[in-house]
C-alpha cells in the first residue's frame, strides 16, 4: 500500500441477478473492471454499493470478495459503518482479517449519534478493531450525519488511526480547505465524493482524490490525471463530456451506475434493490445513449 492514499478510489457497484440475489461472479468482474480502468484504489461496500440493502452476511461476503479479487493490485478500503459501535467494530475487525488496507465509515445511520463524545467512541472502536487507517465519511441525510469541521478535526487529532476524511456535505470545497487548516499534520488527506462532480473545484484546494461510483472510472481517472499534470484545458474538456452524465445521475439516483455497467458489458443485469424499476424512463435511456457515445473515445476498458 502507498504511504498515503491519493487519486481515484472508485466504488464497485454490487451486482444482483434478475431475482435480486447477490451476483458474486459479477462482483469479481466489476472489481477487475475498476482495476482495469486505472483506479488508484477501490472502496466497498458503501453507499454507491447499496450497502444498506445488504444483509450482514452479504456485506461480509462483499468485503472478502472485493479484497480477494483486487489481490493487492491497488489498495482496498472497506466500508464498515454500523448500526451501533460494536456492529461497526465487527466489520472493521473482519476487514483487517481478510487483508484490507483501510476502512471507511459514516456514523451510525439509523439511530444516529450526533454528540461528539459518542462519535469519538464510535471511531475509536473502529480504529482499534482493525488497526488500519480510518476514513471518516461525512455525508448528509437520510443515512448520513453532517458533522461540523470542528468535530472532524477533533476526530483526526484525537483518535489514533483516523487519518482521512471523505467530505461530501455542502459546501464541500469550503469544508475541505477549513479541515486541512484545523486538523493539522495528523490529517493524511481529504477525499471528495458526489461522483466527482466537484473535482475541478476541489483539486486546487488540495484534495487527496475522489471516491466516485465506478461506471466510468476510466474517464474520471483521465480527469484526475489531467488535473495532476496541470493540464487544465484537457481537464475542462473531459469534465464537459462528463457533465451530462452527472446531471442524469442526479435525476435517476442509483440507476445510472448499473445501467452503464450493463451497457459496457461488465454486469449482466442492472438490478437494484428496493427501488422503482422505472427510475429511468425511455427518454433517460435515450439520453444515456448519447452520453455514452460521447464518452466512448475516452474509455480505456472494453468488454
């Protein structure tokens, strides 16, 4: 594992078959797709992996399969958010047991913990259970808890092992700058989320990278590489081609990731759990046709 994590740490979607059952061979293909697209790391199971729609047994299976299939090619960050402290610690311990490189967690997402001492105890238990670097995920509702910059900075300064933050609450750019100033040298990096929509604005402020859904990982990696190289014209060109996809994702939450992976030949079914089958209507599908045609010259992975 690199000394510090940096770059595009993409989130493999969790595929299901046409009956809604976990598709393990499909998950292995998704992991290979992520690595083949040039991802600097993988992160699973988290929000873009539909982790709240997995049983505990399925979450453990996803953890094992993703770590096993990645096979050390890039770092693996395992999502360990729990319903309560001991629940999260169990997932964190298992992540270490199967060879993950780091863990990431939101605070408890049903009966929420919002007071600082409770949050300190929760993240301390996660860190102690795995002895791996911990990413604190700051995410808004309904499942997330929007923590203040002061609380995040305190977690970094006072909880041994809390080294990174994934900041997804607005204004994410302001919080990125404020957190780097307040947390001090213990902070190893702040990753962005929201699928990379704010990456153009986050990069000049010193972001460590982004954790997007995986469906166009190769294109987001191209955007990141252009920013790292200081090639702003190329970054703007790539971002411009991604912008319609970002807009469609907001209109059809969750569905676009899997439909794109299906169209790219990575998974067999675009099945999601507990969502309407008509999240995307006929016009959305026509829009996606055009978007993917425009992005196709940037794809480096092909079925």
